[in-house]
């Protein structure tokens, strides 16, 4: 196995007094002399190669174009290395791991993935430098009590698992790149993944968490080892790079107890609604709790100063995403009256995205929107898609992501006005939220008079068929949309809400052929479901 090492700077490569990053050449020389022999003793079949990156970066000052440069560096050696180790400063390490996850995902004009990473890329760094000394040219040694070498060794160990994703390794834990964030400034246990378990842990023994590693197997044409896939990704990267650091403008605004006129004034200053040359393209709201944000008028939110600024921003094309200030949990602004008004200003829910992943994802999607001329509605829809494991599949079941609804689980439309639930006793039922209340089921897979029993699973199968099975795997209901496997039947069950331009709907969509293969609601035919109930008689 061949490991490509990309040294970008950061504390891990700092030296001198006061500390500053070594050059790439200085770091490579010391690494080969002191660290490589120890790693080679453990993994004698491992070969290591330093991939030139250029000037070392201070991660505090990293900008989006630096992420593009890291991707370019890895792509230059993608076919000569089996895995990659990116050494990085800790201040923005989570941002880089998340950004790389998206930048290594090719997306076509319809918003579907057409390039998929198939080699491990692990980002790591340290709280203390790897080497100790006053001058790297005058001699050095591995620093006593530094976490740097342990993080490198752990990352190398995890690279042998071959997980084809961008990950972040720190303090014995391997995190999915889009799920990590820095939570301590002075502890070795500096990173965590509040809404998703680690993929692996390295102690006396290395342990892979199989339940957290969700692998997908797309066609070979989409893998980055395919020259055409790399060409598509390179073209996408070239376009994003051409936008520079200033073309796409995204900012955040945090809720805090204050006079509503003051909040509205602060928002207007950030948004620059009166200056098209400076106006934001995307705004991330950091709300309280489950997504509650002060409108400025609790009794009549539409008359509130904050509401009116956000409504104006949406009308002028700003994409608003509602996130939470809480470290963990899921955003559901419809849960409380104080947040339910967010749907009327077209704010997209961040669900369980970390603030880091949300920021990098919004930048990525807005860059692609610039390339493909996507409408605001298209951007909002695609923001709710799971591209790199960054979030729950909240409004769909996908053969390329979350496939199943277990009893009691549900998916919800982006605007919070439609919910498909796998009811414990009634099976899949669809309800709409009108005037603040949930309706009786407007669609169900099973006859309402029939008790389906416990532990029945609704599953979007890899053949494109949506199936409802009981605990013995007996099929109780199916959509009848199975396709020949040779046709790449990558499909998903999509749920849209009442504010969608075409209204509430529940449909199965094939995102290879870009066609709706079955519309379940509103109904297509005389059966009431457009699908097939399977009799147990």
C-alpha cells in the first residue's frame, strides 16, 4: 500500500522559537529521518510519499481557494497512491475535512452525484508540534508528550481499513469528515462528532465501528479511478476555483436576547440588501434550541421586524438556512410556535448538520448553483440532500444513502408541512400539517383496517422498488418500480411539502434516468396508491 502525505502546515509542523511552520522540505526531511522508520517497522509493506503542496499554511487564515489547492494536490497523485494523509492545523481542520468531502463529490446539472471518491483521505494534526528543537537544520527529535506522532500513527492504522471517505483522525478516534468539529482548545481530546458516532477507535487494538461505516457501491463510471470521472471532477474544481474567495458570499447570524429592532438592523447590515454588489448569497441563522428564532412579534410573526428583513432577503434571492446554537440534536423549527414561522420565509432546516459542515456545504452548493444556474427552489431542495454523510436523509429514502424507515421513524418535507411515518401498527402513512395541526392520513400503503403488526420496515431497494416487509421479510406492499440492475436503478422516495411549487407529493424518482417512476401521492390511478398491496391470503 502506498500512502501519500500532504503537509499543509499547522502546529504539527511547527518549529523555531517562537513557533512557526517549517517548510515542506524541512518537514519531509525530519519526518523521513525520525517518524518513517517507526511506522515502517509496524507496516513493512507500507510505502510513503510526500506530495508537494507549496508554502505551508496557517490554518487560522485558510480560505476556500486553499481547499481547492489541497484537492488539486491529491488529484495529482490519485492514481499513484492508495490513500492520503493530510497534515493540517487544528483551528480550521474540521472545516477542511468537511470542505474536502464536498469538493471530492462531483455533482451534475441535476444535482446528482456523478463522481465518487473511492480511496481513504484522512486529515489530522496535533495540539503540540511533532518535533522539538530550535532549528530543523541543526537537528531535532520527536517531541516528548506530543499528541502529534500518536495522531499520525492512528491515522495510518485507520488508512489500512480502506474506508473510501474523507475522515478526520484525532486522539484515537476516526470521525467522518463532515461530522467533526473542534470542541476544545487545550485538550488532546480536541474534536468530537456530536450527532454521529466515530468510524473507528485506536487503542491497544484498533476497532472499526461497522454500524457507522455506510459504504455505497456506485457504478465504476462514477469512481474517481475512472479517467472520465476525474475529468468531470477537475472541470467542477476548475469552475469553483475560478470564483475565487469573494464571488460567493455566505455569513452567519446568531440569535441572542436583544431588542427586535436591533436584531433586524444587525441582520440588514450583514445582508446588504440595498447593495447587489455586496448582498449575501447565503445566510446561516444560529437559532435557539430546535430552531426557534425571534421574529420581532410573537403574537403576529409576519409583522415582526426580523421576519420582514428575512422575507425581503428571500425575495431578493438569499438562501436562508436555519441551524441551532446547540452542540448536538436536530433542528425542527415546526416543533414550537416560536420557530414555525421560519417556513414562511423559505428558510431551509439544517437538521443535524454541524455549523462547520453547513457552512462548507452552503458554499459548495452556491458555487454549483452559479455554474448550473439553479433556481432558489432547486438550491433549497438540494441542500437537504445527503452528499457526503453530512446529515440524515430527512426528506427521502435513497438507495445511495439512508434506505429504511423502521417502526416509529419518519421523513419530513423540507418545509415541515408533510411527514411520512412508518406507524407501529398502521404501516407507512402520510400526513399534512395545516394551520399548525397534523391532518388525518392522506395516503397509506396498507388498508387502514388492517393491523400490520410490529417491526415492519419500509425499504428503498437497490433495484428501485419500494417495499414494506414484516419481521419475517414477507412483502406486505410494494411500489412495483423494480428495474433491471443493468439500468443503474439508483432511486429515492422523495417527499415535498405544501409550499413546494407543485404542492405536497410523495414519489419515487430515478436519478440516473431523471424520471419519476411512480407518484404515490397525489394518486396516479384508480387503486388509490399507484402501487400494489400484497395479500397474505
